[in-house]
C-alpha cells in the first residue's frame, strides 16, 4: 500500500525538425506520481519544484515506446491505391499521414491490423511503387519532455491500479505530424484541395454580423499567450481576417492595431482596433498597404478559409518590416461550407504542417515554429460544458520576416 500524490499537471514534448521548433502541451487532469511513468527523474523534480517548469532531454527514440524508429516499406502502388479505395480514404499523396489500418491487406506492409489508427507517412509516390514509413512520427527526433504541477489533489491510499506512460500519451495524439519530411515535401496541392462546399461570394456568407466567440474561454487564453510572446510595446499590429475581438488581452500595448475583415459591424464593435478595413482576401489576396508598415501580423481561427493562402502569406511578408512576426492560430471549429476541402481532410497536427507549408513556400519567413495546447478541461459556463469534456484545442504557427531582407 502506498500513499499517492495525485496532481493535475501540464506536460509538453518539444523538438526541432530542421530549422523549425515545435512544442506540444497536454493537460493531465490527474497524474499519480507514484504509479504513472514519467521519464528520468521528472516526477521527483516536479514535486520538488512544485509549479516550476522542469524538463529532461532524450536522444532519438529513447523516450518513445519500442518500435517507434523508422520502419520504411516499399510497396506496390496499385496495391496501396486499391487499399485506399477500399477504405474510402483520399490518397495516397506524398508526405501525408494516414491510419495504419489502411495497409492491413497490402503485401509487404508487415503485420498491420485493419483497426489500427496509429499514423503512417507516405514518403514518396512513384510510377509503380509507394514508399511509406510505419514508424512513429517522432521516432527520429531528439526530444525534450517537461512538465509542471498545476494543482495538488487530495491524497489517498491506493492498492495497485493501472499505470500510464506519460510520454506515450503525449506523443500519441499527433505530435510529429506537423514536421515536413526529409524527402520531397508534402503534396498539398491536389486539384480540389482549395475549393469549398460553398463557392458563392464570401460577402454573402459574412453579410450578417456574428458577435460570438468561436472558441471557449480556455482556448482564448492560449491564443492570448501565443500573441503575448511576440508583441512588443509600441508595435504596429495587423489583425488579419479580424472580427469583433482581437484576442490581445494581456499583450504589451501596441501603438496601433489595424483590422482587416469581412463585416463592418463586427470590426466597428472591436474596441482593440484603432482602424479597420473591409476587404475580401478570397476575392483580392493583395493587401492594401505599402511595404514594411507593420511589426506584427496575427490571424485567429480563420486561416482555413483562404483559397489563395500562398499569395496572402507572401503579401503579409511584404507589409511586415524586417524582423516582423506573423502568428497564425486555429482550433478544430470552423464554418464547414467556407473551409477549404483540404483542411477538412487533414489530421489536426497535419494542419499545422499545412500552415508551415504556407510559410515555407513563400520563401519569405525564417525562425518558424509551432505550438499546441490540448486536453484542458472545458470551462464551466461554456455552452458545451457537460457535453464536451475538453476545451477547444489551440494550434499556433509562426514565422519571422528575415532581418536585412
């Protein structure tokens, strides 16, 4: 019999893919620091330092379950395409992730069961062969694992019980899927990917104001956290695809905030804007400002609606000064008729990979990074409280306009 020390904690895994930094957070409502497995001396250090953030570094593969390293297979393209059609899965496309079970009856894939949901990556699609990697998306990366206690719960006597591997749970929800592959990149540009269910003019859809929050209170706190990291006192901020709120609470006071959005009433109601402009980026992706007019650009829960994102991202780089920052945040809620079809086909962590592709393909950003927050309890008072257990996840992707450029 042991005296347990149950806590609520927020833990993270971080790594680098090439020149891109990544950090993914997950909230654990209850950890048992006697029974659950945290790597190295992380549990002891978390208890000693209480609410301080502590971390442990690991060589590639050391922190993950056995079998996480690369498992490359060279498969018949005809067999893979037949398997995809049989499961009604859109693909295969190079660089993309799919559930392992798709390959259950493909010769050469090894022991794969049809119900497996763990992701595998398509590395290359050739004329006759498809190269895939069945290993864990994080298998080849050196990892830093960390955490901090957010709340001490009531201690109690326990006998036995199940044991959770914290790193396995951190890594199981998608981290690694946002990383670009070492091979030929990701094929995001199939014919209908940037089309939408509702192809009518956006001015029709956004004609009526929507004075509602599109994510819950907890998610908005993480969006604010992402912006606070980059906004400095006196910055000129462009709120791209803005509405009646700009999510800048707690940020250093900017000198000016300019909003660009679709609905005049929403923009007029936004107390954080010093000025605004009604402009449809899907009709005209060119931004109506001169070069280097802003220090920071933000885009909140809207990037999924862009039908010409590569042009828009290049335009954002143009209107940012050298050293200026562009931060994009999104969640898993959107208006289905207006989101591009590709967005709806991607795993949430692959969506970060898509937004990274927008940054990288422009060739106009450096210091790229991603961060995510998932698993926090849904706030009481939220309209979905009692129906949905967790708060809306938040994903952030950012880049910096190179200095001297």
